C-alpha cells in the first residue's frame, strides 16, 4: 500500500500543473493547489492515500529542500549600502529619488508586523482561545517567501523598487520567524540544548563558506554532467547543516535554511540554481505539500466547534498582523499598490507548515489547533494573491523611457533620432549650428547652444541621460566630450570618429573607459561587404516595418525554454545566440539560458516590446 499511495501522490503532482495550465488557473499558487488536492485524495474526501513511514520520510526531505531553496532565494545585494562617493549625475538624480529606499521601507514595515503579531498573540492568550503566546506571535509574523517571489515574477517586478521592497519584507518574514522558532524550540523543547550551542550552527556555516568559497569557481570550471559537483556540494551542505542543527537541539529546517544561505553566498550559477529547483520542485517539494493536505482530516477538524471558530479568527490575525505595512508602503507607492503589497505580504504557508511541524513534534499544539492555523494560512494563499493582482498597477517611476541625448544634429543622427522616438526612448538633440537648428528643429526636439564645452553641456543637463551619442563631425571635440561625460557619470556613451587618425590615437583609451566608438567609412565598408555576401541584407535594411535587435535575456520567465515554445516565437526570428562569448546557430529546439544574448529580427513595434520584456531583470 505504501508504494500505491506514493504512486497516487506522484501522479497527482504530475497532473496538477497540467490541469492548471489547461484551465488557466493563474490566481492560485501551485503549492496551494497541491495541498487542496492532498485534502481531496486523503481521508477528508476519497481516502485514496494514507501516509506511511516512506511517505513521511520523503515529506520531511521535501520541507528540508524547500527551506534550503528559500535560503537560496535571498538577494543579499539588496542589503548592501550604496557607495558614498556618488558621481555628479547620481547626485543630481538623487534629488528626484524617493526618500525611502526598499531596505528602509522593509525594515519599517516588518517592525509593524512584529508589534502587531505580539499584540494579536496577547489578545488570543487573554481571551483563552490560544494560550501559547510565543508560538502564536511566530505564526502571525510569517510570510511565504516562495509564493511572494512567484507572484512578483509573474508581474515582472523583482527588478523594480516595489518588488524589491515586498521581497525584503518577505525575507524578514522568513528570517525572523525562523530565528524565533529556533529560540522557542530551544527554550520549550524537551530535547533542547543550551542556547549558546546554537552559535555552533553559524560557526559551521561560516567555516563551510570560507572553506568552499576559494574553490567554488574551480568546481564550476571542472563541472560536467557525469559529476554534477555543484549539486553534490549543495546536498553536502544540506546534510551537514541539518546534522549540526539537530545535534545542538535546533530544528533541521534551520540547518537547511542556513545551508541555502551559504550556497547563495558562494554565488552559484543560474544553471546550478535551475537544477536544484528541478530536483526540489520536481520531486520532493510536491510530495511535502500533497502530504500536508492528506494529513488534514477535515471530517474530524470541522466537527469541532472551537476549530470552526479559530479558522476565521486565525485568518483575520494573519491579515491584521500585516496591515501596518499599508501605511509604510504609502510613503513611497500609490495607495492601490500599497494595498496590493500589504495583501501579498499577508500570504503565509511555507513557514506556517514548518512551525506547525515543529510545534506538533514538541506537543505544544493540538491537532485541531494545528489544522485551524493551516486552513487559515491556506485561505491567505487563495485570497491575498487575488487582491494583489486586482489592485496592482505600474508605478510612475517604472514607466520612465530610456533617455538618449544626441550632440550634433545632422544627416547621420537626425534619422536615427526620428526612429527611436517611435519606440521606448525619450530623445533630445543639441546643436551649435543655427542653420542645422533651422533645418531639423521641426522634425525632432533640437536645442540650439552657443558652445559645446563640457561645462556648457553640464549646465544645460545634456549629460543627464542614460545614453549619450556624440555625433558631431569634430573628432577631437567628440574625444574630449566623451571623457568629460564618462567622468560626469553617463552610463553609456557612443562616439562618432570620422578621422581615423584621431580614432587610432585614442581608441584603446576610450575602450578601456567603456566608451563605444564607430567610424562611418568602416561601417559603410562592412555594409557593402554584407550586401555582396548576403544580398537579402538590403531587403532588411530598406524594410520600414522590420529591424534587427540584440538583447541580453535577464527575465527568468523566458529562460530554460526552447525557442519553439516561446510565447512570441511566431513574431520574431532569432538568428544568433551568444552564450559565454560563443556563437550558437539556433533552431527551434535550442534552449534559451539566463544571460544569453539574442540577435533577432521582427516587426519594429512588436519586436521592441519583446526586447524590453526579455531584458527586464526578473
């Protein structure tokens, strides 16, 4: 029967995502659906599955892997302080930057969650509804990082200030309850050791990090499919930290979580993370979630009047504990988004499952109380994402177009500026020739200036741009202005050099500074050669509807996907894939990897939107 139950669970794990895709069920996280299906196939409804020792062991491994992957999701770069020496451009832009950074907002927001969780726990204790004050406070303060990340990824928000803020609040919503649970288990657990022994977990984690960091890049270089050294290292870290945690009287999930943090600090490749996700979410984690549903016997739970009372009260407590975040998020974001973010942080499941698992093993909570906490958490996973998707809309700061400033209005620059204005670019042109101003100002925004000195350009805000194009005919002036713009802090500079002698003299220096240079005669030669070798090139160049694009894939929604399965595969033609500085001739079965550079052609309107979607860091 053990094998039959396991087969049914694995079949359910296989069918759930297929059914969700078939019926376009996007509002519920997959984990929630797995728990619901577990309830249906368990004793609550059909009683097809009963947990056994084998399934319980696999479920335990599932929660360990889940907490390990949660630790691996934490982006520690968000906690780094911004350097104190800002460029003049950054100083000027800082004037318009919102006062409250994502880190600051997240600290304020989670501080309100801690206060409200303690107050709610006290209210339950005083009322006699739930007497364990510290356990209730830990549960009310939890946030499901995995579900929050999934929701933010679907909206492509992880690279934006709003997404970073909600992500950091959720990180605190796993870290703080995890530490609280460890202290709780150490104080009240029957097998607990001295609290100071918990420091051994951090000591071992630091030792592993220092030991493996110098060699991790070497491991990656010799890694191959038959060794999978990075995956072996990951499981070595998991088993080591779980063993250490249990040895000092802590919980195995704390060890797994710390192991994930250690591997994250080792900076694994995206490929490593994807393989670990495949192992976890492909096998162990679905067993854990489905088994959780199987263990929920609703027939027993719903016959208790107190349990029926506790479910809505616990649900309200989960939601009310996060309500203080609304006023914190309003300090920077619009009201609707503050409400959406608050609702999303009320989502709780992963840590609740882990906490309840520990509490039940310590016998500090009854099965009815545990079921009420879990069902209330399940309701947050259903309702909170619905509220988030209903109310969220893009912030003004996320809709800013890329600024491109052209120095020099002439036949080489004006046509380019005209075409860029039709896309996601804010274009401005500057000239010191009155006749050029008269000729072109009606076609594109042109500003007439007396001089083109670096100081004049700074005073007129010409260097306050994302991309600076120095298209003036004077090569020496372009060279001087390129250096001045780079010193000012312009991120990307493109310089025209018609005089090859000047270019030869300064090319190496400019390339070291990161300045991009081009020479019109050489570009014409390259073009003519392309026309001779590839006659169809002319058709593309003269096509007013289509164009060539290059983009680096930073959006995880489009990674680890075959080209033929891309949702916009019919709208563009990918001609080259550049991976690790090597050219790959793609076909429909070529898999797009994170960091790939794609060279593709397509309709100018559609392809520009696709390019932006692929380049959105997520």
